[in-house]
């Protein structure tokens, strides 16, 4: 479920950020759980003043490399040793794979942790503005001692002499690393750090938690649904909320659809708000209207029906962004051949069928149909871009 409200929703980077050890064959590092008492070790001391540095790595005779992976010399940032790890021909993909690696991870004490924001780049030696640079952040530990981009850039572009990434068969790679304060999850106080607290999962209620958190951050909804802090505490009692839907303990451990839950919740709120000063709040926030129509081509006959909606189901498959999804939603369907329209006294007629929007609500809820299967790629279709800021709604 996507709520379209300003500011625009961020979109995910299409490139997977993973430790390379999750992809390569061979023995995997053991998972080490940091105990609370290890938080005071030298390696886990907080870095109050972030330290940043840039490292440049020039690799000569790049196209002649016959090794699967290659490490740079180590460099020091924030008192820690780092190095770059690359797979020149790709880490089981047809892209250059590149990661930031903790150089001395095998010699560090038990439970070590360090956190860094970093960027990795392949420099374009003809036009610097075409350099490929990607950035991310990660909390490194014994299990994930390297992190980066498996699909950094296509190998075909990297090795193309006309592209400018290899000059005199030399590749220039840059890393910018800033060591940040380690987040101690054992002592982390969400209320103190952010002013908000999370919600405990009762078994399979993560979808409920996500919905409640989303609705809570709509100011108008929060004001009219909760009113005061005391009411909010009562309303958000998670064990009471499912019971109000008629769910028992078994239902709480069953996965439910978040769109279904959203509709049930809004219906319950609408019912409870009747006869109060906040009656009509849900409709004002979420209700929009569209008109379904069927228009005959060869005779003067048209059928229309106005309907309300609280959310819209948009296709993802075959759509590059939300604009394309909306275009597909209002796409005109031809009724002809064996699918002609029965136009009362005119009988079966060729016609056009479609939908037109009358108005949109202040908060537009979109259910993106990311559950359609792509048989060619053997995966669910999920990727879509958001241009929410400029949607003309």
C-alpha cells in the first residue's frame, strides 16, 4: 500500500547492495552475535567526530587481469584499515562488482563492529562528469566484513575503449569513506533518539505495524483519530485492535493483506465516528470519485456510473513508473466481435469502455500490484519508479 502525500516517496536503488560473501562459492564466515559487554572494546568505541578520506586506486593492464577478484592496498580512515575489493569480470554477473572491505577483519576481536558511509567510483578519464559513482552505508561486522555493489556497472561499458573508463589500459577507482558513530542496538533508545517508538510484532502482524505507523504520520488523521495522547495510548493497544475486528489469537498469527486490513480499519473508524464531531473524517481524507462509462461507436448511446474509491489498484507489470500505471488504469477498452455491448433497445453494439476520474482525495492510497509473476525472469514484478511530486492530481 502506497500513500501518495508530499514529500515524494523515495525509490529504491535498482542495484543490490550485498556482501560479496553471499554470492561467491566456498565456506561462509560464521555468524558472530555481539554481546552487550563487548560494546566497550576499542574497536567498538563511538566516533564522535566523523573522519572522512578519499583513496585512489590505479590499476594498470586492467584488461589483462586473469584473477577473479582483486584487492587494493589498505588505507586508514578513522583509525581503521579499509581496502577495495573488485571482481573485474563480475561476481557471477555481467557487471563489474565492487565492495568496501574491512582489511584486517580476521584479526579483530570478537564482537567487533564499525559503521561507515562510503561511495565507490570508476573514473571516466575523458569526461569526469560521466564517472560512475554510487554511495551507501553499512554497519560492518564479522559476518558482513565487506559491502557494496554486485552490479556496479556493465562490463561491456567498462571495457569499451571509446567510453573513457580505461585509458592506456588503466582503470582508476576512487573510494570516499566516512567513519560514523556505531549504533549500539542493545542500548538504542528509539524514543530518545527519534521521539517515536516501534510496535512489537505479535506473530504475523508486521503488516499491521506498517499500516499503523503510516497512518499515524498523516497529521490530519492523527489529530482526528487520536485527539489526545491518552486516547492514542488506548487506541494503539495492539492486542485490543485485532479483537475489535473480531480476530482471535489464531488470526493474529495468520498473514493478512494490508489493503484488506486498511479497509476494515477505516470502516470501523467510520462507524465509531458517527454522531461525533469528527464524523466524515475518513471520507474527507481518503475518498475520491471516478466515472465508469461505456460509449457506443455507431449509435447515440452512452452508459455512465459514478463510484467512490478509497484506494486504487495499479498495475506494475509492464509499467516503468506511476504515470504509466495510471495510463494503463484509464486505458480505453474496445468492446467488439464476440464481446459487443448490449445497448438496450439498440441491441449488441461496438463500444468503448473506460474510466474517468472526477476528483482525487487529499491522501491518495495506491495498491501497487507487485504480486504478478514474470515467467521469463522467474520472479515477482516489483520495480516501479515514483514521480509523485509532479503527478497532476
